[in-house]
C-alpha cells in the first residue's frame, strides 16, 4: 500500500506551513529544525514543501513499524470503530491481551500500563519505594542511577537522570537518589556500602541496558552479571529502563537479553505502540507490591493504545522483524566502521546493538553531532544526536537493505562535505 493511495496529494499542503504562527502559540521547549513533516510511508517522510527524507530517527526509536504500516492502520481503525477509551473502572480485554504477550515474551509476571517512558519509570520508582518500606524495611530508601543516564522529564525522573543539564533550575529535586558511573562495578559496590547508614540504604538500582540519550553506550556484560549477583545477595531491586532499547530494537525483544541477566522490574514505552502513546512497567511476581488505589492512570492501557501495541507485537513476530534488526544492524555498523576507518581524524567509534547505533565524533574537530545531523537532513537523511559528540541511528525496525545502503552513502557524502 503506498501513502499516495491513503492520503491524496490534493489533501496535503493546502496551506503553506506558517512557522511564525506556530512559534507564537507553542511553547519553545524544543529546539526544532525548521522543517514540518506532513506524511510518511515505511522509512520515508515528506515535509510540507514536498521534500523526501529517509527516516533514521523513527520518532526517536519509536515508530517500530515505520510510517503508515498496514497492520497498525488496520488495528487502530478497527479499534476506534469498536471502543477507543473506557476507564480502568472496568476490565479492558486488549490490556489483558497485550500484558499476556509481554509476559509470554519476557521474564515478567505482571504489567502496569501508562502512557509514556517517564510515567513508566515513575511507576517503577513508586514500586521500588513501597518494596523498600514493606519488604526490605528501609525507612529512607535510596535509588542508585547512572551518570549520563536518561529516565524522563517528570520531577522524579529528571532526578533519576544523572545529567545536570536536565535538572538545572528545577530544584528542589526529589530526595532519595544517588549516582554512580555506568559500567563500573567497584563504584557501585562502594556506593552501596557508603549509603548504608542509619535509616538510609540502597533499595534499588535503576539502569538502562544500553544508555540511549547518554551517547548510545551498551552495558558491559560482566558488570551487569556482577550487579545481578549483588542484588540477589542483598535484596536490592534491579530495575531496567528499556524505554528506548526494548521492544525489538536491540535485535532481541528486550535489551536485558543482550546482557544475560534478568531485571526484577523493567519499563517500556517508545517502540511499544509503534508511535501510539503507551508505556508499561513490568515486574516479577516477587516484587508485585502495588495494590488497588496505590497507582493509576486515566488513559493507561486504554483499548486504542493497547490495540496498536498488540499489532506491533504480532507484526514483530509475523514478519520476522528481529532477524531484520540483526542483519540491518550488522550492515549499518559495518558501513559506519568503514567510514570510521576512512576518517579516523573525525570518528572515534561506532557502537550499538541491532538498530540502535551511535557514531562518536572526535572532540575539537570544528563540528559536532548536530552539524552532521543538519547536513544529513539537507541531503535527505534524518538522524538524531545523542549528546554533543554522538550521531544516533535508530531507523524503523522494518528498514531494508537498500535503505541502509542509501543512508550510508548519504553519511559518506556528509563526511566529505563537512571536512571541506
Ligand atoms: C525517551 C526515554 C525516556 C522518557 O520517555 P518519555 O516517553 O519521553 O517520557 C525514559 N527513558 C529512556 C531510556 C528514554 O530513552
């Protein structure tokens, strides 16, 4: 099915996009590129001027099935004709079906639904605190998170986020968090023993299996396995933020499978609904401590969002998408590594899992990640920065061999341009 058959050109671009009018009324919380996107199909996007782009951003690792995927269109169309929203006052069959899929395809026993990554992490933080009070008997629980992490934009999740730039001017922050360097077992052992004082103790450790916003940094297998052992011995909860890396992006359904350790609690959002807003917190039975009235969300797990997520889950299985993620990821990293070999003065490293990859730039070379992103956009390729030095490649998981080749050619051209 082509996008042209879905949305006739005559219905698009009737009014030229008015940036000034937009900026007058929409808060300037985002640094936006001066481009307005109006339609998409597969891994392609078109802006209001009719310019075509290859999409290696996917709404920030979110549009799992790309744009206008027939399975997603069918699922949400059918669902909105039936019932799109009711309250959690009632049983919602689609929620049960989605939770069943997640439980069957992960180490989790139970699922709580919400609407975003930050909310899923908030739920995990609340669960960890209740677990600390009622199971671990810790009066003043501390949650350890990592430097350079990212967990969302609510007050508790910016506090959990180990990056000062997200916290600036928003203090007082939420108490009960402390930070450790990522992938450093000595540092976390020291923190656990240092923080065990009086009523205070570490109750949970919350980490990304691969740090996304922090620069596409994969977790170290040995580190995570040692951490699992520490948590088993002490009772400390191990919480994984799988918001960006989960739902097939790593080439496995969950990022923790890359590390060979299971978390006690983990969260998902971005890719789960393929672009329809939904978040989820998963837990093992042993830490399923939240009871009726203790946590809730009006929209959480509504029929519409769940139907979209179910379609994403089923399509991942039916279309063998994980295999595509592995193959296209290999192809992409190989191509980027060839560029790194060609331009060692500009590129330090290429790293990632499946279809979440980063190309790190040398410092002080006169340009950084955002300059690559802008130049690539001019050339018709959407990329995203992850911090100042890393260019992030997170295409839809349905990306084809030809599309990866095209993207690599464009990045090669961009490197040529940017050094001259
Ligand atoms: C994007 C992201 C979040 C926040 O998700 P929102 O849906 O924007 O609230 C949390 N954790 C990680 C790892 C993310 O990448």
